[in-house]
């Protein structure tokens, strides 16, 4: 599965491999993810900026993907995050719901939600 391969690459610390799966015009939307930084990014350069903004405050950060559900051209992944603050040393643990959209064999968007019901609603589904 394409999306699972992206998470596997993150786990290996292979930051370049996911770009083979991303469409050139990919959009990453973190507006529903509880971030203070800018939250809408476009293209490969936008992906790089998004992850710098997201991961920069941490000296260590891990994604632990769990349940994965396929909804046609969308894939919803339940993801547990764990990070250690770079300056504070404080551990941060939370869960988010990553809604990936594919076109053919390329990822065209990622939308991060803190609420699973919101993620399902975004694809026209209810819990």
C-alpha cells in the first residue's frame, strides 16, 4: 500500500523516499490538526516546509500508524505521535487522523484531523 510505504519510510528516517509517492501538486492541510504554524502547503517544496514546521520544535519525533481504512480514493490512518521537545525536553503524545487522497498511484493530498468524526465527514462518511 502506498500510504503505508510513506510511514515505513518515516520510521526508517528516509525522508526522501516518500517524494516518489507524492504528486507534484500535492496539498498538505493541517488546518484541523491544532498547529500554530501555517497550515496549508502545496507541492514538494511545501511538503518540506510543512515537515520542518511540524517537526522542528522536537529533538525526537515518531509516527506510529495504527488502524488504516480504505475509502475508495481516500485512506484514513489513525496515527499516534510521540515527540520530545527540543528546548523543553517535554514529551508530547497525541493521536491524529491522517486522511490521504490518491489519484492513480500518487498521493495528491493529506489532511490531518484531531477528531476522527471530522475526518470521516470530510469524505462524506459518518461514524
